[in-house]
């Protein structure tokens, strides 16, 4: 089908909830994509951080095919090998005790919230259910995770929202203490605020929050939906902050492109959720879990070191452009934010796309880069060349 034909079907039969780019992607290889008209693009988006192994990865595709030919779905009323094997690899590598598998980041964050509230209820009773999140955060699009998100414009239209959240300024312990109280059960935060503008938290602040949570017996909840699964150059970003969360979530890159997510708990929280407390029809789906095992095969220490190296190479390359449109560069690993000035971030994104480079935006003025973790130096160089052409 042509782009015009696909767009006509979309506008005729799909709810118009997305401001789509005027491109229909047809296929890809590695970190390179082609649209339906045959135009080539270097991909600095990876499906918003999902396609961790890039496109047309034969090992990943074969694992999904082989599992589909055995059993595609059977439900959590039965044991299957793929999810059990994935949990046995993911939890120890993260320094955690056990995993729950679902379908998405928002669903994972819902489960994390439920875990915190049940832990507190069983230990302290009613009246201790408030969760502190950070201003400028983003935690999902369900009614509850919208309310957990610390951005006012997400708290519109869909009333009534789930109650029990208060917001503190990032990197400000005094503000966090000011909004705390006897009704608090947890603090929930992204270590790099992705949708909010790719803003890494300060390490000493994160460690101070972790210390306070331990003293108060609040659960430390880390949302790693975007930062996890190798994105920042370690399996989880918290492994670079010197903390041990009570619960952390993951999604996006865990299955390399299939819908999959979940959360990990430490030993303290292992038995908080019991039979009937939480569930997901498609959670732990055998095909998605088989894909997850391929991702885990790839995420060796050497591979993660290469992610850190490629992230530094890309940041250095952008800095070397000396572009008047760049106000700053930040991030970790292959999660990079470029502050934009002199034009809007959306204008810059569109100009780059017209020249063959796909990027994302975040916050009010940030170009967000989330390339596939397998991107090559040659593909990075091609992307930098396009940036140089547009941004100089």
C-alpha cells in the first residue's frame, strides 16, 4: 500500500489520538528504516525505546516463531518455560528477588503502586497510602498513573482521578520533606525523567531519598520503563546510582518490540502480592517471554559497556557540531536529550526527518534520542552527518 492509502485508512477508521509523522514505515534492518516510498532513515527512536535489538534481528524473530509453533498463549493458569527462565535471569541480574510480568509500562507501574499500598496496609493499617512522586515525571496513561504523573496538564478531563499522590520538586530534599507526612507509604521516581525532557536526577539526591525511605519504611519505587533493560548502559539505571529499590518496573525494550512489561521486587516485598491480588491475562506470554530471553542473551557486560561507549560517542559528536541550535546535551548511555533553541524541538525533529533522521521530542524544548542498542558507529555517523547538515 502507498502512504496515501495507509493514511486514508487511518483517518477513516482509527481514533485520531496520535499526532503522527507524515511517514509510513515499511521495514528496517539494524538501526535503519525504509518507508513505503523507499526512502531510507537512520532511526534514533527505536519505537520510543522499544526496539532494543533494532529491526530484522533473525535470532529474535526465530525465537518468536519457534515459540509460536509450540504454544503462543496459554494463560497464567499453567506454567510455561519462557517466562520462568526469563524471571530466573532478570531478577538476579537486577539484584532483586522475584518478577511479575504484564504487558506495558503503565500496567507495570500500576502493579508497583498496588504493591506499595498493600505492603503498608498489611504492616500499618489504613491511612498510610500516599505515594510521593516528582514534578515533571511521567508514569503512564491509565487513570492512576496519570495521577501519579507530576505534570498538571495530564490531570485534565478524565475526572475523578485516583487519589493518594503528592508531588515534590526533583533534586530538592527540603521540598520532599515538606510534602511528606504520616500518610506516606512510598516514593516513586524515574532516575532520568524521559517524557519530561530527559533530565537525570542528581546521584546524591537519589541516595538521600533512598536513605529516607529506609528510615521511614517507605518503599522506594523506581520507574525504569524507559531507562531499564540496557538503555543507560547498565541493565537498570539504578545500578549506576548506588541504590537498591524495593520495587522497580520495566517494559519497552525487554522483549525487543513485543508488548511486554512488569516489575521486580526485593526480598522484603516478595510475599506482598499473593494469589488473587494481581494478575494479567497476557502477562508472561510465551512468545514475548521468548523474545525477552533473546534480549537477555544480548545484554552481556561487554554489550552494555559498548552501549555506554556509543552513547558517549554520540553525545561527543553532537557537541562537536557547535550548533547554535543546541543549548545543552544530557543523558546516560543511549538515552540522550538535546536542548533546542532558535526553533522549536518539533520543528527541528521535522527538519531532521526530512533529511533522513528519525528523532523524538520531550518536554518543552528537548530533542530526545533513543537509538536501538545495536546501532553501529557507521549508523551513528550517518545520523550525525544529517544533524550537521540541518543544525549548522
